[in-house]
């Protein structure tokens, strides 16, 4: 178990996640987390469409597998790798829900942000190692400006 | 043909993006992949062999995930896509609606009383109003109930209904801290009501001095927001779980035994129920109840406090909680762990094809092995008075004590031979088949198990059970012993 594992979130990726979460409010926003140089650096957040049905979007998100497939191919052409996913919880805390947990792919990074109408309040990261395994919180450090 | 493996799943396929597969159906593709990459099996299928919810199989843009499409022939030049379904949902809302919250107001004394909640960003005025609007049923005013009732009253839960049929006994005072010596022989619900009134007179306290059964439970819990199970037996647990599922009321479950406790949340928004976690109770008599097996005093305080904390989080709608999980606390070695509880699609109560359609149609006594009349008809027993008379008359009988050594240290039964249940079959030849043999334990349940064990092993001599066990025999004084048993 890698309980205290640390991931660096690049400023550009963080800005994109926040922007998308606010833009999609009151619906859930979602997307992919990409990296090129290190599998512990989240360099880019690439937005995907929330394909949940109409009103369900406020409390649920779904990425179309075919859109994911197309995004993956594009991403890989540019030399990036998918290392995880982000989504927002409008007016809710940045904690994993039962549905989030059930759909987690082992080894992938999951970032959740808590968002209200005009602010993103909290950002947390989660992983699990095996399908039936326990979820653990990972440390997400914002990239510091040196 | 080629199979494209999504980047998100490649760790389980040797990091390959494309795998060349010899197969002509989706089933053949999956078999090939699992054969080639055994690690991938656990990511494609769950423990019961069903394809995982987050795995999708596409041929072109056609979804072929459903297993009824797996035997169709697919042309060799097609590409099969193995993709993840990335999805998730928001954490649960408060179980108290905004409309109900808005109907609540506070006076100055309440602002002062609940100040420490109001200071917390996640609770605040809105959360405290939800707490006040909440209507909670607590089943059992015993050990767990003591902590739950007092903390929920102190936290300001507006309506608290407590259900218990029992009276306060001296032996309860070791861990049922809501009752005091002055409450002995009073109904537990009356004692609990007095304590709650002393905490906060404005709480609506409803005392239900009754034993929960399939006739009354639906009426008792209907219209409430949450049920907290603080009972100490399987029959009540299954009954409460089932009734909560039928009434769509979430359930905070708690249980203790010796040094260990469990807490879980069931029936929340269609999540798993107690039966998904525990499809059937253990055979009657095998696992002693808390009252038979004992429990360290603060344990129900710890477990009950966690139940109360979970209840408040559900009411306020904050934090992570034990929905679909079971927290196990070992207070002796200070270990805790959380076990994931999956919803069981074959659950007879909440699965896809339920067979339990109502609490009144289900035989809980039979399910929990509590059909005393049947068992007692099959197994002959002595009442404490009958056994006492045979001892007084100095009849030739054998008395076998099946209790554990530490139980015998509390109360020794004179002239009994000691055989733990696990050794009975091996030591069967120590019994005289021409003589009446009487089995004793604390409450008369394990002794039934002992007799059944011997019968199954082929023992043919006369076997009897002490009805009600030594607990029922406590008040009998033997003239030749001159002592309490």
C-alpha cells in the first residue's frame, strides 16, 4: 500500500480542473489526467464530456468509452500517458462516493474537487491497488513556483 | 484479430496497447487474454465471475459488453476494444431534506447549547437544523443504546424513539451507562427517557416498551429518517434490516462481542443490506450472544459512539461514511479494519429477484434456528427444579458441563464432568449410555448443540438438556451444599 504517495499537480492542470468544475456547475465535470515525464506528475488535465443522462449530471458523471478511446489515441500521439481521472462534486465534499469507489480502476489516480457556484473549495486524490482492495488517500501537492 | 487495450488497463496486460489474438468470438478473446495475461482476470471479472461494471467491450462503435453477445462470430479483420467505463457519483446528500431543515428555528439557548457544532464549517447552522429536524429510532436501550441515545440527545436530535421490552437488571449496569442503580427493575425505556430529559427537555422522546416483532416493526419505524440497531441478537438484526429495506429507511448497524465490535450502514439509497453482508446467521447456540459471551465495559461505548457519529454524518450529509462497508474494531489489540460490502445481486431481500416480500411472511425464528418448541420436543430437558430434585435424591446421573474454563471459574457446578463441545465426540466413551446424562451451559443453548453433536456422532444413551441453563438455576439452594449455585 502506498498510503503517503505524493503526486505533483502542475499549475496548468489545476487551473483547467478548477475552470472546468466552475464552468460545468451545477453539473459534475470530468476528464483525464495526463503525464509525460513522470508517473507522479499530473501535467495536464484534459476535459471529457459528462455523458450522464440530463438531470443526473448534477450528481453523476460518465465518460463515453469511445470518446475515451479517441482521446487516448490523440494523447499517445503527443507522447502523453493517461494516469488517472478527475471529476467534481458540486455542492458536495471532495470525498469518494460509493459509486466512485465501485468504478475505480486499480493503479489509476482519482482527483475529486468540491465546487460551489463561484469557488473550488477542496481537492483530494485517491487510489486503490486491487479491485477489491481498500481505497487510500494520496497527497496531491500543487506545483510550486521556484 | 487485434485487441486494443485502453491505456488505463494496460498494467494488467504487460503494458501492451495491442494484443494479437486467435479467436472468433468475444468469449474466445477474453479466454485468450486471460490465458496470456493471468493478472487480467481479476480486472475483467469480479469474484463471482461476473464482468466488472467498469469494463466495456466494443467492436467498432458497438457495445458488446453484455455476455449474450459473446458467442457471436466476429470477422478476423475487426478490432476489439477493451475499454473502461469511467463513472462515478456525488456523495450522499443529507437524509433530511432542505424543506424540513428550513422549517426549523433556534432560540438563544440552543445557539449557546450547540455552539461547538455551529463552529464547525461542515455542520454550522444548516447542519444543526437538520439534526433538530431528524427523527431517529433506536432499537435497544442496552449497552450500545446507552451511548447512541445519550450522544444523539446531546447532539440535539429533535425526535428520538427508543424501543426496548426489558427491565434494568443489576448485571446491566456494568456497561449500560444510561441506567443507574436507582433504575433497577424499571423498564429500560423509562430509565432512558429520564436520562434524555435531564440532557435536554425539548427533545421529543418516544418510549416504546415493546419487543420488536414482525407484527409491530413496520408501524414502529414508519415515518422515521433513520434506524439504529443496538440489539444483541440475530433475529432482531434480520428483522430490523428487512423492515428498513421495505420502508426505505437507512440503518446504522452495530454489534459487540467480548473485545470486538462492528459498525456498518445498510439500506442507504439502494446500497447493500445486512443480508448482503451476512446471508444467514450462524447455527443457534454456536456463537454466544453478548450476554452469554461477555463484553468489556467501554466497548459498547466505543462502538455506540461510532454509530452515533455515523448517524449524525448521515443526517448532516457530510464526510465519508460506512455505507457499503463494515468497520471492525478490536479493542484488545487496538486493530481496526474496514471491510467492503458489495451489494449482492442474488440477495433474497434487495437483489435482482427478491424472494422475501414482507416481514410478516418470513419466519425469523426458523431462519435463526430459534424454533424452541421443535428443538425441545426433539431434545428432552429438565427444568432447574427437576434437576435439583434428582441431585437431592442422589440419583445415578452424569452431569456434563460444556462451558468454557473462564465461565466455570465464575460459577462451578459441583460433581459435573467437564467436556468442551469440541472434544465431545472424541471423549464420548467417558459417558455411560445406561445412565441419564444431563448437559449444562450458561443459557441452555450450547447444551442443545452438544446433545445434537453427540446424537449425530451415533451416541445412543439418554441425553437431557438443562432448560434455561445455569442462569435459570441461580436461585436454587441445595440443602447439602448450603450455597448458591
